C-alpha cells in the first residue's frame, strides 16, 4: 500500500497539521492545531475520511446557537448538557433513563409491568432530566432506588421517592393468587 504524503501546514477542515506522531504502530497519527487554538492528535484515516475536522469546537458552536425555527414554526431541538450523562452517567441519570425505558420501550422486559399497565412519566420529567433531579434530589446512597409511593400511580411529583429495598418490598401491588 502506498504511503500517503502529508505536509506540515496541510489543512483538514479547521485542523492544521503540525507534525506526525509515532506513538502507535500501523496507525499514522498527526499532531494538529485547531483554528480555535486547541491542539489534538488524530489518525490520518479519520482526517482523510472527514470524520475529524475540528477539536469539537464546531459541534459546540452549533449546539450553542439558538435553535433555528423551521417553516412551520416548530423549534429545532438542541442538545442540552447537564453533566450527568458523561460516560455511563450518574446513578440519578441512569435511573431516569431506565424509568423512561420501562414506561415507553415495549422491547424492554419490564415494559409489561409499567408502560403495558398504563404507567407513564409526567411530561416535564420525560423531556427534562434536570427537572426530574430537582424534584427527587440525589440518591442518598447505593442502597436506594426510585420508588412510586402509589404503586398504581405514574412517575410524577409527589408520587416518587428514593427508597431502600425493605421499604420497596412493603410497597408492592397486590398480586392475583395462582
């Protein structure tokens, strides 16, 4: 395979080549300077394919601009950063995601016990994790998980709390006898 020439100063989107970095065998990587001033290292294959064109500043700029309204006057939704979904997410964020999945994802095994029975998440919480977190607060410890006070009620303010396993075992709905 022919080795591709990449010159110092060559540009890929907002990135300018500073030098080749020899830190991984069989992967040509380059030290780059973004137009915003940040330095980064990227693979040549990603640069050539157009997968890496900035340090991430372009995406951040796009997300920070006001949502552009379409012809029908419906606002375009923007990504919101609240800091809880990074990596695997905080325990509160994972709980929120699981709560929504149980109620709205029919492919989930637990759906029949939640969404299948008509249990829903209030509209404010379904759209807005920070609103959910403001109502329920942080999880007190690892032993606690989310619990509905009225087991036949929805996930909504006033019906949700953090509870330990014992409290949840005492707060179960009646089952039909076998």
